[in-house]
């Protein structure tokens, strides 16, 4: 199952294999800005600028009646924030949901399969919107980043921050740059130390590697030379590498051990979409908007000109590009089991959602938000 949400205050669940819509989720009173399935796919959280998170039944829980008719129904509404929600993230192994809000706090709720919920902790201390966050250390730590330029590390059961990091300012800059992206290290048997690592991207193009255990900055990684916000960061499973993508259209690949830059790739020059009757623009580097690992060293990236690209981060080369979007792509999803579901899903500002099979050049169009 795949889900989308958008500016029409609705979310949609559909099957990516055939593009068939399975459910329309209604109830929010403002735009849906983030969505996330829980660890087993039985619950879907939708985060809205209306200040609420709604949790929906998206699949019959394991061991339950396969004829369960509750699919697509509302399980519960999570309240508490005074302003809009920026993002949501489920615990990697349980029905505990974390959300960052424009009110400067991160919120943690427990949700049961039956739809009961309780507020567990409100993490306060940031002086600006909590723009990004993640679970780290295999779910034993929470890491949040804010427009105030700080990163805070928390234990899930305590409202007091364990560590606060504010040393992200670049040379010649006195105010710390806003935190724009974050990713936690993968959980890999035999390489447990990776799970404590967190990548942090900032609005000034800088990228940093920190430890969620010690609260220390391990590496100030080479920054993107364009000085534009880092929209996405990710670790590369199975390789001691990490990657970051910036609005300047560049993707940078780093060696985790040394922090050295391994590759720098530039997205192809393309023309930005224009309204009918307008003069076409000259080709230019396309601003990167999203980045996700597909499998192993293969990474998918999207851009503001409607492009979708596959990159090989070990060799530093482009594998393939897909066409089909005529607007800025603002969403990218990769099924967690790519061998079982070989496709990626993208959504754009015009409300179009496309499904790209990874072994073909064509795509499917599915109904999505407007």
C-alpha cells in the first residue's frame, strides 16, 4: 500500500502495483504535509497544518480476521500542538508516534491497535518550529532539529533534553542556520554503532555527522558549494557511506569513517515548467527536492523541474532518468521491500502521483490530492 496527502486536506491509499485507489481519508481542516505507516503497515498517520495528527486503519493487524472491514477508517485523532504539524515518525518497532510542530515542541503519543491513544511526552526547548526529527539508536533516542539552528537529543520517557548541539554555524556566520533535514543510521547486525549516528543538513548547505549517544559532532562534512538548503540526507545501507542533496541541484557522497567527500554529482540541466503560453526558460541545474535509498547503493532523487533520477552512489554515476511530471515534485516514496514491489512513487505540486516501475521506462498515473 502507498498513501498520499496534499493541499485539499485529504489523504488517499492506493496499491502501487496497479494504481487502484483503495480509500479516501477525510477529516483534516488544513493541508496534509506528511504521512507515515507504522512498522507493520496496519496504521497510517496523517499530519496536518490544522495542528492534529489523525491515525487511520490501513491494514488488518497481523493475526486478525482478513475480512476486517475497518480498512480506511479513523482510529484516533492526536491533539496537543498549538500550531501546524511539520512531520511525523513512527517508532521502528512499536505503535509510538513522534511529531514535530510549528509551536516549537515535539510530541509523543502511544497508539493501540484498537485506536486508543495517550500523550506520553511533550519535548519543549526549541525556540522555533521543529522542522525535522528522527528516532535513533534503534528507537532508544529521539533527535529533533529546529529553525532555531539547534539539534536536541532526548530519551523518549523524559521531557528534559540529554544534549543540545548548536555548533553548526559556517565561517563568517554568527547566527546558526536552520536545520532542514535529518536521518538516523541504519540498524545492521554486527554494526550496531551505525544506529547511533545521525546526519544533519542545514539551510546554508552545510552537513554534519553527530552521535545520538554522546551528543558530539563527529564530522563537519564538506558543505554544498552553492550555499543553498540541504533538502535531504541519507545513509547508504551496506556501505560506509552517506549522501546529501541540496537545492543547488547537487548530490554529495561522503565516507563515514573519515568524513571525506567521495563524489559530487550535479543533476541534469533542464527547463523549469512554465504555464501554457509562456516562453520556455533556459536549461539550468534543477533544484533537488527529495532523495531516498532504493536498494543498496542505488538512490532515487527528484527535482523541482519534474525530473526523477536514479544514481549509483558508489560509482558516482547516473543510472536512469524518468519523465512524466510537469510540476515540482514534492514527495517520493520507495516501498520497503523493493524486491517484492519494484517501483517508486512520486507526487507533484499539481496533485499528480506517478508510479515508476524500476525495470521499465513508462509510468502509471493514479488519483491523488489536488
